[in-house]
C-alpha cells in the first residue's frame, strides 16, 4: 500500500469528527478536491496491488463524496490500463462539489446501478457510502449489495464498507463484505468494532495530506491499542531490584472443584513480571492447589478475618477476585474490603456478576479510592452490571465502555474479539491484535492475571489494562491456533519488547 501512513498510536475518530477534521483542513487552505484525488489514488493503488490479475474493475458510486472517491479511483484504474465499468446510484449530474468535479473528470461511461452485472473475474470498488451513511440501506442499493454478496466478487471499500456505521460498527440495513478497506486520515470505530471490523477485511489507513496536527486537535481520546500508548509506563526491572520491588499479587481460588481459573491467572501474573504471586485458597481447595503449584505460593483464606489479617501486610499490592470464586456475599465483602483498603483490585467473572443486584456500594468505594479497580467483563457480564447501557441500541461498544467506566469510577476492560478499554477520565482504546483462537475457556482468567501483575508493578490502571489486552493478544498469536488456556501464560512476551519513551502519549 502507499507509503503515506501515520505513526502510532493511531487515533480513532467518529465520522462526525472526521467531517470537522476535513473542514478544518480545507479551511486552512488545503484544497478539498486534492484530498479526494489522493484518496481515490490510494483506492486504485490498493486494487492494482492486490488484484492485478482481475479482468477489470466494477466501480460503484454513491450520491456523496464517497462516490467522488469512486470516480477518481475509476479514472486512475483506467489510466493504469484496467478495464473499468462504473455504475452510479443517482443521475451523475446530481453530484455536487468535489464529487461533481470528480465525475466531470471521468471521461468514461456511467451506467445506472440497475444495469449492474456481476461478471466473474472482476474486482468491485465500493464507493457507495462512507462517513455520510445515516440510515438503513434499502431498495435498489440493498438489492445491489445482495447481488455482489451472492457473486462472491472481491470488494475493495472506499473509507468504510457500505452499510457499516463508522460510529458504531453496526450494520445499517445491510452491508458489503470487503477484502480491503482503504480509509483516510484516521481510523473510525467502525473499522475496529464488530461486525464492522469483520466486514472491513484488511484496513489500510492512508495519509491524504491532512496534517497530523489537525487530527490531534480534534482527538476524541480514542486510539487503537498500541505499545506507543503505554510502553513508557511498563515496569522496568532495575539491576538493584528484588522480588518485593516487582510487586506481590494475590489471586483468590474457588472451592475444591473450581481451582483452575485462579492458577491460570496466577501463572500468567508471574510470567507478566509480578515478583511474587500467592493463591488464596479456601481450606477445601488447599490440597488441590498445593498439588499443582510450584513458583506460585499458597495461603489459606477461608473468611473475612483471614483476609483482614492479610490486608495488614502492605506489600500485598493487588488482588484478582472472581475467576471460579462463586457468586455470593463472601465475594462482595472481600471485594469491598480490598477496594476500601486502597489495594489494586481486578474484578473478573463472578467478581462482576456478584454485583448484579446492587453495584452502587462498589462504585462508591471506587470513587473514594480512585485508580485502584479494573473490571474485566465479557458481554454477558457487562449486561448484568450495566443492563441499561447494554440495552441502549444507540450506543456503540465504545460509548458503553466509556459510560460504564465513568459510572463505576473504575477502568472497564470490555472483552470480546473487539475488546474496548475505557478509563473513568474518558480515554478509550480498542484492541485489535487478538486472534480468534483466544476464545477458549480460561483465556479470560489469564488476562485477569496479566492485569493484576501490571497493577502491582505500579502501572497506572488504564495503561495496565490496555497493555494486558495487548500482551494477551500477542500471547495468543505466539501460542498459535489450537491453543488452550494452559499454553497462554508461557507465551506472554517479555515486557521489555514493548518498553518505550514517552513519545506517543496523548
Ligand atoms: N473533502 C472531504 O470531505 C473528503 C471526503 N472523502 C470521502 O467523502 C466521504 C464522505 O462524504 P459524504 O459526507 O458526502 O458522505 P457519503 O458517505 O458519500 O454519503 C452521503 C450521501 O449518502 C446519502 N445517504 C446516506 N445514507 C443513505 C442511505 N441509507 N440510503 C441512501 N442514501 C443515503 C446522503 O443523502 P441524503 O441524506 O442527503 O439524502 C448523502 O447524499 C468519506 O467517506 C470519504 O470517502 C474523501 O474524498 C477525502 C476528502
Ligand atoms: N473471537 C475472538 N477473537 C479474539 N479474542 C477473543 C475472541 N473471543 C473472545 N476473545 C478473548 O478471549 C478472552 C475470553 O475471556 P472470557 O470470555 O472471560 O472467557 P473465560 O471466562 O473462559 O476465560 C477475552 O480476553 C476475550 O477478549
Ligand atoms: K464505501
């Protein structure tokens, strides 16, 4: 793809903000049509790079500037010698502004969309809708998308696959499935959130001449997860360090038949640099845990008085509570006393579900002890803790995570193939390095352990959660397809791979 790309961390902006960025760039003297020419040339470059053997290109142009990109791409493809068939969803004379100019510069025929023939061997350029899609697709365009989908012709999308909301990643009526999406100036949430991420195929971000300064001025405190965001906050093990300077994490085990989750988290925490990790086990499970643990330590914690005794030791910097623990009053009391004691706390799995019927006390304690707590819900757990946010169809996953973090006064690591991490201060990252085979039992327990390990090593919680999601994804890639959760801890890459200076932080 073209050499014009931005350095990490990559900002993500909603289409609405992208419109403001376009306007600001144009207002500062950059010609709008010039931006469109570069956008169209990047689309044609993508087609030529990946589909040089295609019989020709079918270019579908819509009613706005996305259609304008299509006309420009069509012209460059034709100039490169590729046969082009261009179809328009409106009478071409109705195109205005830059799109009208792009149409005027296209000297080939324009066919009405009704005449589309999905001939084998062609590649489709989708320039129907981009940032301006604002309602469900229906009628002729819906039929067109169905015909292209049925034909299985490869699709290169301009900016966004038509039908995908750039703001939410949701399908508006129907959507095209692209193999490549060429987008401009900044990623949109729809490229990274499901199902948009899946429909986008491989996304190429192209610098069309809008200065990074202009993009940064409009930043929405949202980035694609990248070490440039948190590499400078990773713990550094100095030569004079010892195990206590690397932090001591405690992981609560469940009862006799629910002990594996805690051990996965504990093992992952050690591999993520925690100096010491102790599994806290009820008496019924001490023997089961003892028979499986070596480097990880073990201590009996049966009831609140055992925990209170433990909390006196200030070196125990953080706790992972929830995996395999069981839902009930005991969990709630444990969680509240840890947060109250000002210790770092990762609440995962049952640690989240246990508060379904009344999270207010937890949230209030988190407000009193800010920057201590990370909640790691998957979608079902999120729905239990934040049912109103989950049910609000207007909200994107980013909006939901952001509102939840603000309400809970805690960092929310909202898991899934499109994991979103949000801080109570409004910062958001979307993680996109996780391979699909991470969806395996126990994988989330490992993630909770990584978060806990980074917290006890004094990493700020938003950065710790973002780094943990990234390390978890990398571990999944290193372990490879077919992994089981037992493989993950040993596949966690060394933190030093990602350490950096403060260059990219927003
Ligand atoms: N200089 C720049 O700004 C640059 C912009 N660039 C490009 O511009 C794109 C944004 O352009 P855009 O704002 O014109 O929006 P776009 O996606 O073409 O669609 C808007 C049209 O669609 C219509 N419409 C909406 N939903 C509909 C539906 N369901 N069914 C039917 N119609 C529907 C809506 O109609 P209306 O609501 O007015 O009836 C309107 O006419 C951006 O994605 C990028 O590709 C690049 O060239 C770089 C420089
Ligand atoms: N399709 C997917 N692609 C990539 N990662 C995924 C996918 N589905 C789930 N994950 C990740 O796998 C982990 C599963 O965690 P979780 O749902 O808590 O499972 P468990 O409780 O069995 O450990 C999460 O980190 C989640 O983000
Ligand atoms: K498009």
